[in-house]
């Protein structure tokens, strides 16, 4: 789950409009709103995809959101597998049950 945004829908739309219609750079708007410039790019993308539903909280997970979630989960599982390989190699070299 994502965290709740501190910006209202109107503020996000205004930020996007500053970039798209106001001739401002993404970096300058990001600095003004005190967010990372990637946030502005994401807002712009959401707004361009579906202006009526953007930032309303009612939009269901898009295919892109689902793909990102799956990629993150795969990466987590790959880290876990790598960790388990290291742990099993450690225990193979240092058996716990030997008392000699």
C-alpha cells in the first residue's frame, strides 16, 4: 500500500499544469512543491493518462502498477533466495550438531 499524499488533487493538477501549460520545468515545480522531480513526472503521467480519474483515489490498479508490484516482489524473492544460499553454505561448512 502506498502512503497517503499530503497534496490535494487540486494541488497536483496545478503542478502538472505549471509544467504542461505554464512553461515551467519539472525541476522548478518539484523544488517549489518540495518533492522529487520524479513525483512531478508521475503526476503528469497519471494526469495525461486519465485526467478525470487522476488523483481521485478511485482508480483501480493499472496494469503498469501491477507490473511494478510484481517486479518488486520478484526482486524481494531473489534477495531471499540469495540470502538462503549463503546461510545454507555457512551451515554446510559449520555444522551445528557436531560436539567434537
